[in-house]
C-alpha cells in the first residue's frame, strides 16, 4: 500500500470512530441503556465504513 492509501484508510477509520462515539452518546442521551447505545454506535460506524469501502471499490 502506498502512503496515500494508508493515510486515507486512517482518515476513514478516524471518521468512523467519531461517528460511532457521537452516535453512541446521542443514543445514551436519548435514554437507552449503555449496551444499546454501544450497539447503535457500532452500527453507525460499520455503515460509514461500508459506504467508504463501497466507494473505493467502485472507484478502482
């Protein structure tokens, strides 16, 4: 992998982590329990990474 590809992957992972944390905190603030908030955040992160990887696959 080239350095640009590695940096792009790290940026995608960082963005997915930020999405997961913010979604989990919003869910927790909305009144759900910690396990449900964690699952909600993980689902949001997986969706964000899935969209990113689909875009990369379509581009290459």
